[in-house]
């Protein structure tokens, strides 16, 4: 086993020195400052996952695919599942805190013969998932902007080009905030406060101003199926995409592991905190909105269902637009966090030579303290993904599905490697579930398989060109792209060796 350099006593090292030493022992240099606190990294994680906002943005799927029953009980189901997912991620990042996350874990845990391929796959799926997430948020905010204009201009008729233009504006505007690293912690904190304040205002205002309210039976027992699926169960499953979107992308904080002190402790706090805050806010939001849902038919066909719900409850266009503006501000914060996430994934994967032209994407701007070129690449690809919407309205469902499923697949790869090697072969970090970790791991793997299969179904039947779910085609294109890259370049260039070390924190026993 490779011998580690002599470790200084912890009393003689600052926290920053100790963090840098641990990172060096993994084979990496400390390239970015550790500027995030546990609170600001929680701000990034929750701003992106942002469960209550996701429910409001994608409410049309939930309303038509199960109604209140889906939104309420689906949220409870996803909370339980997300505890397993978050627990698995927290264990791994606590034991192996590295900005590469899934690709690093897979490389460390897989048998040496398969380490490079497993790591490469995890890295590609993770980065692709972050790009789909950026596209899904951009599109949702774009719809909200166009809907606000439409509500205030009764003669206006929207076109896909208007939504597309708004999409690109959201992408560019949000990208600006990730161009200066030292401001990101403050931006993340402001975003966290913005989403919580917006949540409280909407939660109180809508039911308080609604002229009447639905009864408890409607809220807790009403199942609706306007999808065309003959089976309510399939409609319910398809609708789970709505609630699942609000608990997706839980690895966001993982990729800030080299920008926060003591990541083995602070990152798990951020991940678990994201899930818990997400459940509390989304569950309260759903109940409040369902009691205030008066005109179901208008909401179910609206360009922005939550805006229509606001308008029906308040009876005032200006008031509805003000509330929707809070939702839009929250969405902008989510998109800023998305860009933070995708840029770190691109940068960390590129420093292991995982992407073509990796030397460019792996650079850290010395003054701005951000992976500027990686960020620019992600923003450009997000702009390109927006073109899918011009090709088909159903692209929004495919994009949201991709941003849910692709990260799950990237989580599953290192978890499979962990289980194959044996959980007893890794020395845990401060966060470790012990025997309950098996439950968390199998929940993650089972749910990943479920989403890959069931979320590929079309949202509406009969499936026509404009209502088909094209996410399977997206998967095929992605697999083709990184398969070609692997055989042409990746298998020769990718950093696939494992690192065997013992620093008192995370021991990997070589095979």
C-alpha cells in the first residue's frame, strides 16, 4: 500500500491546512478558496433543489396526473426515498470529500479493472444531468415570465419563440452571477433567504385572500386523471415527475467539497438539510394551494398554473403578478445554483481528463476564483438545449425527466461499486449510517431503476409527435456521444487509476 506523507499533528494545522492536506493525499491540489460556510453551501443546495418552487413550476403535470392525491402523497413518498438517496450521498462525501463526487467515488471504489470506465460513466451522467437541470429551470422561469405578460395583456397570443427568447434571457442573466467566485457565498445566502421569504408570503397570502376554500376531502382524497392513460396507477406514476423534480439534484453540495471547510462534516449537513427543508416547505405549500384551488379547469390548461391559481384566489391581476414575481425570483436563484453546480462538475471531471479539450475546462481563473471556461461551456450547451423546445412542446417533459434520472444513474454507479467492494472495506467519515446504510443504498438503486423505466413513458396518451416523451432518445444520443469519446480519446487519456491511502479519515483497501 502506498505510504502517506508524514502527517502533522492536528493541533499544529489550521482547518484550511488540514483540508488541503486531505485533498493532496487524494492526488489533487487546492485550486479554489474555501469560501463557503455550511449555511451558504446549504443555500446553494436548497436553492437548486427548492422543492416548493419545483412543485409550483411543474404543477400542471401533477394536477392532470393525479391531482391533490398525487401532490400530497407523492411528496411524502419522495421525501422517504430522498432520505435514502441523501443518506447514501452523505456517507460517500463524508468518507471521500472531493469536488468530482460520483466520478471520484466510482474510481476509488470500483475494482481496478473497471475503475476508469465506471468513473468515466459516472462523470458523464452527472454532468449531463446538470445540463438538463439548467435547461429545465430556464424553461420553467421563461414560462412564468411569458405568463405574467400574457395575464397583463389580454390580447397577447404567445408563441414558442417568445418562450424561447425568455429562456435565453434567463440563461444569460443567471450566468452572470457565477462569474465572480468571492460573491457566490453571499449570493447563495441571499437566494436561500429569498426562497424562504417568498414561500412564507405565498403560503399566507393565497389562502387568506381566497374567497372560498376546498374541503378536506377534496384535498386529501381527490384523484384526477386527465392524461389519457386508462389506468390511474400509470397516470400517478407519470405525475410523480412533478414531485420528484423537487427532490432531484441532491448532489449539488457535494461538488463544493473543495470550497467549504471540513467538507466531511459540512456537506452531509447541507445534503440532509436540503431534503428536510424541502419536504417541510413543499408539503405545507401543496396543502395551502390545494385548499385554495378554486377553478381547476382554468388551472389545468394555463401556461403557468400557479399564476392562474394566484389570480383566482386574489381576484386581482397585479396581486397575482406580484406573487408570481416572488416565484420567478426564487427560480432565478435556482438557476444561479444550477450554473454553480454544472460548472463545478465540468471542471472537476475535466481535471481528470474526462472531457474533450479538458485542459481548457479544467482551468481556474486566478482572479475570479471560478472555473470560468467550464461555466461558459455549460451556459452555451444550456442555450443549445433550449432549441429542443422549438422542435417540440413536449421537450419540457423530456428535459425535466432527464434532469431527474441522469443524476440518479450517476449516484447508482459508485453505490454499486461500494456494495460490490463491501461497506466494511471503507473507513467512514463523521457521517455513517452503519447497517442502515444498506437500506439507503438499496432504496437509491431501486428508485433509480424505477425512474429509468417508468419516467420514460409519455405524460399524455395517445402519444403523438407533440406529446411524446423523447427522453429515451436523449439517453441514446448521450450514450453514443460518450461511447465515441471513450473509444477515440477517453480510454487513453482519462485518469482512471485508484489511489490507496490511509490518512485516518478514509482508508480504501486495495483489491
